[in-house]
């Protein structure tokens, strides 16, 4: 069947940690290595504040306040810590421009497990025009790899699963979309992913 909709993940795909130095330096400030500071921010399992913020159970602000408590510093430090933690992350403008170029021919969607600050951040960075719809887990209160978020994304673009491509860096999210009949592409690098998208479009 002809492809009508193309969905991309954000973190690890369009936005990637290209410079680990700021995150490593932040970890050292608190006696942690790179993995340790990542665990403080992203860890805690399904009941941790990171996971709860990802499904809109708490705000991103509340999550960062919890991070400062774990680190033993004032909540006034939340903004500085957040800024440094993410300062090595870079937007892949090659992917953004690729998606911009496809709009009009195809419906373009974002499916991201993210906190409620993502949409305002994308608007500030001025690449919301790459998407017809942005499906953000904190807003829809469900996250990948559960099938509900994929069904929501398909409905948002009025697309059938077998008419749709989804690119994500987590293999479990690709397995989940494939199980619904979507064409999953496991992101490894920009050239590989865009090449596989183009192959499906042709």
C-alpha cells in the first residue's frame, strides 16, 4: 500500500547527545559519573518521577525539583542543572529539513516519549513546521511502546498502520509499531534511517 504518513521519534533521533562533556561535568560536581547522573535524571523505573512526567502524571518542573532533592541541592538550582544536563544535545537539522521537504506530499508526525516542556521547546527552536501533528506522551498520557500512543498518532494523521513509517532508536518501540502493521525503521544513524525511509517511499 502507498505510504501516506511518516512519523519520527525525537530523543535519540532528531535530537541526540553529541557532546557528553557537560553531562559528565555535571555528574562530577555531585560525585557521579556519566551513567550516574543520567540515572538520577532518567532513572527510577515506571514509578519514578521521570516516567511519571512522561505520561503527564506530574509536570516537568516537579520532576526537576525531585532531581534537585536527590542531588541534595536547593530547588532553585533546577534550571541550571537542567540546562547543563541537556547542553550537549544537538538538533539534527538534516532530518528536520528532510521532513520539511516531505510535507505536502506526505503527512508528517512526531511520536515522542517526553515531558510537558517539549512542545514549548520545539516552538522556541522553530522546527514545529516540520510536523503536521506532534504526539507527545505527557500530553496524551500514554507512552511508547504501548499500542495506544501509536493508535492515537495514526488517528491524528488519519492514516492506516500499513500506510505509515515510524523511525525510532529504541528497538522495543519498533517491535511495537511493527506489531500494529506499521513500517518500523530502527534508527542507527542519519544516513541509514533516511535511506531506509526513501527506499520505502520509492
